[in-house]
C-alpha cells in the first residue's frame, strides 16, 4: 500500500481512544463514526507531521463535535517531488473509495483540510467523488500545478465550497515560492499579499532549478511561508470573529481606501469559519486580502485612524494611537512619522491585535525627533476611528498638548 503509515480516526467523544489503521482498502473493523457529525479529514505531506495534525484535531474538538480522520501519506510524499506530485492520484483515489465504500458517509458532510500537495490530493478525491461539502486548500503546491487544467489540480468544482489560503505564492525561481498564486477556489485569501509572511525570513535568491533538489532541502528554512497557511488556519479555529478578508483586486489596492470597510453583507473570514460565507459566494472567484501578526495569535482587526492636527507650528516627529474598548485595549500604533503640520489631517490603516469592540477611548501620543528648546505644542483637534468589520465611526475631540 502507498499509505503504509496509519491514518488516525477519532471524534470528540472518543478523543482519548484514537484508532489507527494501516490502509484504506478495505478496513475489516472500521472505527465507529457518528453519521450525525461532520467528517473532517486532514491531509499532510512533506512539511506537516503527526504533531501538527494532533494539535489541530484537539483544537477542533474545543469548538465543535466532529469525526476526525488524519490521512498520513508520508510514504508517498517524502520522496522526490516529481514522484510525490504523481502519488496524489493514488491518494485521492483511495480516499474517494474510503468515503464511498468503507463508511458510506454522505459526501456533503465531508470537509478536507489539506496542505500543499495534499490540497491537490483532496482535489483528486473531489473529482472522483462528486458532492464533497468543502475543501480547504492550505497553500496548494505550485510546481507542476500552476496554470494546468482543472482536472490536474485542486479547483472550485471539486467541492460545494472551496476556500484557499495563499502564503508562499512568489515565483519558484528566484523566490523559492512553493505555493500557487493562481486563484482556484470560491474564496482565495492572500494574507499579507500572499508572498512574504511577517515573522518569516525572506528566502535567499536561489540559482537552483532542480525542483527535486530544492524540495528535499527546504523543510526548516524555506517552508516558513509555506507552513504559515496551516498556522493561520490553526489560530482561526479559536478566533471566530478574526481574520476578516477584504475583497480587492490586489494587495496594493487593499492598502488604499478602495476596499474598506466591509460591505453591508460583511467580510468572509479566512480559515475555519470561511464557510459562514458559502451561501453568498458567486460563480466567479473572489480574491481577498488581510494582514496578520508575526507570531501566534496571528489574527488582526483592521481600523482606519484619521488625526486632524492642531498647534501653532509644524514639527518633525511622529504620532501614535492606542484604542480602548469593551474588548480591551491595544498597544500603541504609529499613524504618521515626518513633518507634522497643524491644520492637516493624517490617515492610516492599522491592524490591531484584538477586537476592541465598541471604542470607548482613544489615547493620542506624539513626540518630536529632535530636541526643540522652544517647547512646541501639538495636538489632535479630532481623532476619527472607523472599524473595518462593520464600518462604525467613532469621533473624539482632543486638546493641544506640549511635547
């Protein structure tokens, strides 16, 4: 059998009695699954291991009752990339059989969470077994799949709802980007632009062109961006109101006002709760952008802050803002740095570390870059804060303060 290492099957009620079996064709005494609960299947490849799957399963059980099957096909993925990319056909076929014949499970209840090559294996399952409920593709692998026909790769036709998280979508050469940049789902999320993730060192320019050689030597170094998709999904499970994605044509446009705030229908959420939006997806592909933090917890909430400056003379310095609300208070975030001119309004977007909720107070701080013996005064005539989630606007009147 290709899948010589055991998949693991469990549910919330028997999490302490996880059962393994050594292949998918057939299982004489399959572990019991409740037909009333969704079936969650998690597939890894070269860079995800059993620990990643175990902690994901345990976090999932914190929020809902599901049947969980971890598909370990490492014997078919930890080889030369060219061979591993072909092995997904066998994996996809076996899993399709497993859904059809082994359990007779309703495919509409099946949700695949699959990383890299595993995402395309999930697509192969969906192609062979129509009617799958959902496939979440975590940075689907790019080499041999980007720009190919839909029969070759994961596509939005492979399940009723397909959501994608792109975190390593730079070109393979010279950036060593392993993930696809092509939008292939109903909702395609590009956190931080989808190429370079905060907290990951930028990949060195590579002169290598042998994909097999690159693949086997990059697990610890190059895989940081590639693995972020999994870590974002992991964090999203316990962030039911975080990771809002804004529909935009590009990441550059996302940085402007054109994609802010969320429309009346709300913004889709990247990760586990993306399917809340599944009934509102169109037949086309929707690209969404957002920013994340550098380390767990990765979720961020977006606000637009505008500061109207008051004072007698311009100074060189910076302005920081902190938000206070029902959900807590944020750290300080820089709104502008440079020459500060009274009478001018400065605006910037800030992605904060918590959902402040209803804003009750704004802290305004400013400082000058160099010592000024004249003790200039500067303040904010008004501070206006708009929440990205619902468009609510909060306006505060402040006073002029000496440095």
